[in-house]
């Protein structure tokens, strides 16, 4: 019976090539293996194209970060692991402040530069995180398992410093900062959509409080927020009160 498998081999000139091997075991009359025979087909180009397709399907072309699809897949898996193990994790949802003004005043090329620099900063700061990705537009997500609240706050401070950027062109200038919402999950969430919504709500609060800051989902409302929420008649459950 023939078996098919793929194997990577090194050529005499040092190149690595992929081969698809179709092989069959040779046995003697007693059933002892005495050798193998088969053929190998070079599939290096096919493997390269497959890798390219995976890259395009699961990564953002501008920043090379994981895209929304891959992020949601990883987040779903991470939260499932959190439920099984009882270990907690942190989800950061961040948005660049003044990004629309940057695009409008200085153009999309400068805007793309800002996104690429933000991506590089996140990769440096969260080198060992489970996932760093571009969620869409000027929104990014990061999640990491087994990190303490204080540690994630320190990382968020580093992000704020790194994403405080100044761009200038033809006498026009725009300053970029970031607003970050943080949700610490412990396996009690109903779904990854629930965790994302809570992190997004915290990010919205960071915007409303003046931008260029981070807010944990369970941070108590400020006096100003509380007064405004009471005027609107909002439900204050889940905001630390």
C-alpha cells in the first residue's frame, strides 16, 4: 500500500525544497521491512503559493498584522482555554485619535504611514502576546493570556507613549494619540463578542474622557460621567457602581 506525505529536504547547494513523496514499504516473505520504493515530486512552488494565500486570507496587507478574521479565531480559542484552565487574560481595543483629520489634511499615504508605525509599536510592546492585529480602519486589538492587571496597565502606558505621534507636511501638522479600552477576562464571559463589546465600551469611555488614555471596563465612572449618565437615564450596572 502506497503512502503519500510531504517533507522538506535540503539540496546540496543549501536550498530547502518541499517534496511530495509517494512511497511503498517493501517486505520479505516473513513480513520484515527490507526497504522502500517510491517517487518524489517537487512541490516547493505550490507550498509557496499556499503560504501566500494563507497570508492574504489571515493578515492585513498594510501592517502584516493578523486581520479581523484571524483575531476573532484566536480570541475564541483563547477564551475557550481560559474557561477550561481558569487562567485570565486581557483584551485591549484601541483606536487612533485624530486619524480622520490626519487623512483629510495630510493624505492617505501619511495615514498609511501612521498605521504602519502604530503596528510596529504594538509588535514591539506585545512581542509575547497571543495576538496583535488590525481590527479594521484605525482600530487595533491585542490580547494576551496570564498577564496581571498591573502588567497590562504598564503595557497600555507604553502604547500611549509610542502612539503619541506628530506628522507634518506642507506646513500642515496633525498629532496622533490613542484611546484604549481594556477588558480582563476570566472565563466567565458568554462569548468573545461579549468580551469585545466590553473592551469597545471601555475604549469609547477613554475617548469621551479626553482621549490619549486607557480605561479598564470595570473602572468606576468619574463624577462627570456619572452626572451625564444620570441625566440620560442610563443603566449604570457594570460600571463599578
